[in-house]
């Protein structure tokens, strides 16, 4: 799977919002100060969120792929200021909602409680993104007609978290070599290679 | 000979310059090959060739904001990627200006874009060389298919082009290596297209400069599909893998990186070039080199830029401008529209290896009896693949999602994208902008180029025909698209110093000689009189080899 296809698939999985699709056209400068603070406890929280989305099974999960560290690098280096703000504010919202739902913070929740929280956020994010896309539809058309780039508002923060988890896990060493099949030098090509249900996908 | 004197100077070390250096040195000339950027050594210079995704800080997924700021042109499309960032020119060191939006993606280093090219290799057909004459756009090519056909063979045999022989007038066969294979879905779709369109449309393997057999000192393709990082096996054609070692082997080549050629030195009494002047990119000093002949292969716009800066005491608009055509008739291939869908029934088949080419659908519009509301035509490139699973509406997160994503999807997907011919319009032009200078104080180019009615009409067919063909082949959920196209994105800049039959309306004659300086040859994309719809690099190879042969025979006759 090439990079474009990977991005497209993850975009569909995370609600049809292509984060970064617009970056080729925009050029916003990331301010030095966009409220970015990744403390050890932030990284631990991100690891656990990632692990809830992609858990260890017969193979390691997102935590083993150091997903928190990956998110930190991507958010710091690649995100626009607006995306950075959505991401950081979102982590606070997530804790607030978690406290309301389970009367304790995310780190203190059981795996099942974490799972239930993220499933509810998934629904919230879908509604949020649908509404956002609908609201921006007209502006988007106008920009397209004027051949101008269009940069919409960031999607729901949960969409960012899930997307970063999937991006990071399936491009990590464990994701590519243990959960997927990795073959850096195939040496030959077979366009009708036998496949039976359960065989793993190639990593690239 | 003095230190600064050579038989020939070649400007630029990309596909065309590499060929010029090889041909001229093999014919015994002492050649100076000038490259404006740094050297990249074969194999050891390909620093990212064997890295896996996790070894890149951002996994090659998304450019950083710093990269977006540093690369205002490159950021407009896929080339802005950390994996190959050092194989593109630094936009801010060498800016350009735009009257209309133009994406200019450049490779300023030894090998140029021969390292990052798409490797698709096709011959122009007999109609391509007659098109301008027949429909009145541009000027007539001074050559015909028969003139260049033997040189295509010559280029194919050395470069190593894999492809299938199809016997089609519209896409002439060549001297190919054994073809790579269509995958099982492509074979099925190809069969159905042939049947449905009664043999008037074809889906074939994309012909490409990837080896399917060992060739000279190069290893055959290992199906990694990481070509654009540089291939440690020499599995695809590049200056480094092919032409440069051949030229070096003769003992006749001097390669000088960091040499920005600023002008051709011109003797107005003899009406000939005497050499070139360069700005050394490192010490910023000016040096002169002398030679009997000069080959400009600096990429289409930069070859023209050198001409615009040359002999301005005689022609204010530069050497070759007496025709009024220097800098005009800019062309590219317009693309980014097509269709894709999914294919059911092949869930017991998968892929092994990553084939570095796709499928090709040769042009079928405006040939034989077909007649559209526009002229010329387009071809499609694409392919079928089986991606990873995603049919997981009920598994939003957790182990089920992980399992679904770690297996291939049940269905395959297939897509084809059109690449269309752009007409040579006189008012599509590049000019010198002396108000803006680059990091070396040299004036930059201004782009004033757009696609017009003919291209917009063609794009409608490019979308609709793609959809029709896929649907006729049983592909499901077919959706057509037009992502929008900005001129230059094809990275096939052509024209600006076109070949022609008359010095009054062309810059070069039928042997790629500048009419106003017969010992100056231009053999890169600048020389193109029309664009065809096929990828142009193989034609530059053939054109360069042909011109080099002519140049040396003229030199021997004392005509240059």
C-alpha cells in the first residue's frame, strides 16, 4: 500500500476528513507557542488512548509502538496552530467527559471504561465532523470555483487522536513487522499470489 | 589543451545531459559536464534507499510546517516528502515568479530528475510528429517518426526499457526487455476492455525504465518500488546508474558540480559559441570554459534561461530570440482526473512484490475515425491493488479494528488517471524577471502559462471515458474525479526553444542546433515542438543521442 492509499484509507476510517490534505496548499507557520506541553503524564495518557484504539492482542499494540512519542512529534512538527490547539484542548475535554462518565480520570479507568468512553467520543466526533463538513461545503465550492486553496477548521479532536494512532501504529516497527507482514526486498513479483483468509496484509 | 578548454561542454546532468555526456565521450570528445548542484554518488549517495518507514521522524506521512515554509513551490503536491527532500531544489535559494500559478519542481544535483522520475517510457507515434501541421497549432516538427525511430531503439537498448509488444500504431513498439506482468485483476479488466471496445481500446503494462534482466553492471529490479530514493541495485535508468558510468569509463569526462552556467559565450564575428561562463555555487566567483560545441541540457526552462542571458549585446532577448519564439510555447501534460472503483471476486488472490510500474491505456481519441470537440488526445496510467481492510463500521476501536486492519480488504481496487496533451500556445511563456534574483544574484524566471479550452474539453472525456471503461469491465462503485491541475504539476516542462523548419518561427533546426549559433545544441524538453500525451523522457534520450551523432560528424567535417 502506498502512502496516498494509506492516508486515504485512514481518512475514511476516521470520518472522511483528510488531515493534511490541505497542507499542500496552506503554509501556516507553527507558532513557537501554541500551548504545546507534552509532559510525561501527557505522553502516558496518549499511550493509553492509543492502546485503547489499537490494543495488544497476539501482537503488541500502540503503546509498544511508543504512540505517545509519535503523536508528540507529529503534533509539534506537522500540525498547524489551529490543529495543535484543537488537539491540546481536546485532551482536556476528554478528561472532563471521562470524569462525567466514569467519575474518574482516563488513567484511572479500567480498559472497558476507556473503551466505552472512546466509543462515545467516536459518535460525538462523527456528528461534529458531519456538521462541520456541511457548514464548510459552500465555502469549499466557492474556493474551488475561484481556484483558491481552502483550509477548513480542524476536525474533532478524537478524529485527530484516532488518525495519529492508526498512522503511527501501522508505520511503526512492531506494526509493520509483527502485526503486518514486512518484506523490504521482495526480489520478484507475483500478481496472482495465493491468499487465504487470515493471512496478514503486507506492510507496504 | 589548457585547463579550461574542452571539445564539448554539456550543461546539466539529468536524463538529457547524461546522455549527451555519454555519447560525446564515447565518440572520443573531451567533455566537461557542468552541474549546478551537488554531487550524488551512485549507491552511497542514496541515503534513504534502504530505510523503513519507522526510521523517518514523521514516517514520510506528512510534511512538517518548516518544510512547508521552506518549499513554497514543492509543497503544492506530493514531492514535498522528507524521504526524498534532498533530491529537490531548495525553492527559496532559487525562486521564480508567477503571473499565473505554475508548479516548478526541480532537481538541482548530479543526476537531476533522472533520480526521481516516474520512469514511464513511451515512443511518440507517427501522428504526433504530424499533428501541428495537420491541425494548425504550433509549428511543424522538422522531423518525422522515421527520423527518430532508430534512435529510440538505440536509447531503449542502452537504458533498459521493459514493455510488451502490442503492434499498435498509436504506441509504437520498441526494443524492450521482457515485460513486467499485469496482476490478476488488471489482466481481467484488460480482457474485458478489449472485448467491450472490440479491440479499439487496450490496457497494457506500463512500459518503464526498470530492468527485468541484469544489464551491463546493473542488477534487475527487486520489486521494492522505492525507486525515487535512488536504487542501490541500479534497477532503473538514471544518470548515475547508466550514462555517467559509461561516460566516465571513456576517460574523456570531467564532471564539475556546483557550476551554475550563467551564459553561453558568443563570438558575433564567427557566429558561434566559444564556451560558457559559470558562477561557482560555492565561492560565487565567475569562471569561463571554452569548447567547440555546447549542449544545453539544463532542463527545459533552465536551458532557455541560459539562452536568454546569452549574446544580449546582439539580441536583447538573448541567443535564439531572433525568431520571437524563445521562452514561448510552454507545454506540460495535464492530468489529475480519471476514475476508480472496486473489483469483486479476487479475494483468494494477493500480490507478492511491489511492481514499480502500473498499467497504461494508450490514446484512443481523435485517431482513425474518432472525432471529438477538441484536438489531440490522452492516455491513462493506473493500476489495480488490494489494500488493507477497512470494512469495519461495527469495529470502531479495539482488537476487532486492529484485526480488520491487519488483513487485506476483501475487494481489490483499480484506478486510471488521464494524462493529456497540452497544445503549444504562443502566449504561454516564460520571461526573465530581472527584478527578482536568486541566491547567486542571477535574474529569475517568470511563468505566464495556463491551459485553455482545448484542454478543459479534453478533461471531461478523461473523466467520463475512464468511468465508462471501468464500468464496462464490471468494476463496481466507479467514481470519476477531477482533482484540479496547475500547469507544471506534470513535471514534464516542454517547449520554450522549439525545433522547427524556419528560423523565423523556431529556435532550433531539425538537428537541435540553435539557428543563430550552430555549435549550440538544445536537446532537453525545451526543444519539443509538440507534447504528445506520452511521457517525454525517452524522446529526450533519443533526441540527444541523435543530435550528438550529428554534432560529432559535423565537427569532423569542419562545419562547426
